[in-house]
C-alpha cells in the first residue's frame, strides 16, 4: 500500500498552514499517512539550510509577507509574532510520536491543535499542560505527555536520520516512495500524485 510520510515540526508556521489537509488527502486516496516529527534546526544544519535567526533581513521580511498572504488565502488565523516562538519543539514532537504509536485518537487534530496553540493562541507548546490539553482534545490519554517521553526521545532523532536519507530538507515535507513534495503550497501536487482531486 502507498504511504505518505509526513515530515513536520509542531513549531513550524508552515506545518500550521498545512492544517488537516495532508490527512484529508490520505483519506480521500485510501492511503496511510505516517507523521514523522523532526528537529527543524538539526535538519537545516544537516542539509544546508539556515534557521530563521541566521537568515538575511530581506528573507525574514519576505517570510512575514508570505505568512500573511497564506493566512489570508487559507482563511487561517495566524499571529506573525507569537508570544512563544521560538520554543523547544521536542516535547510536543515526543507527544505526537507517542500518540501515533498508541493509536486511538485523531493525529491530524493533535498536530493542528499543537500548531494552533503556538500560532493562534499564544501558548507555549513546550509546556506539559498545553501538550496535555492538545492530547485530550484529539482523543488521546493525557499521560502520554509523560509516558511517551522515552519513546519519543528514541524515535525523534531516528526520524531526523530517515529524513536526511530520504532527501528531506524542510518542513512540512511529504514523501511518497521516491516522490518529494516540500511545503504546504505543494499539497495539490501531492494529492494529484496519489490520485485525488483536492
């Protein structure tokens, strides 16, 4: 069966922009989707990218314009300067990993809940109470915020190695076999590739 490997970071505004669309595409195509949180800073370091703080001012300014444009286009609220950005994305990533392994809830809802907490609600997704709230809202046991820490800590760096080996260099990034799709603005191409109109 075809599988969509979805490389993401819960701290990325572009993951926020992707929303539930990746899951909707997978559902429409009848294919599995596997969420693979990665450390974006480490990914950039490994693949030649630069973290936001190290980019030229013109690139930073253009990023803000693009975020505003896409927020308007998608009718998706977004704070250009959220109160808790940047923050450590690892705890939220661990929760995503643990929830996926546990099953029984809505992964798309969990990911969007975490990104919404950062980019719409000015909440710190490195904090346990925020993660627990997002887990509960998506139908998962809130104790995964604690019980899944070890599992998440093991799989998180493994996801990074898989990403680098697969040619991933940013988030969100989608792999279907050898086909690559970088960015929430490439979801139409992903949909077409897996045989659905979206």
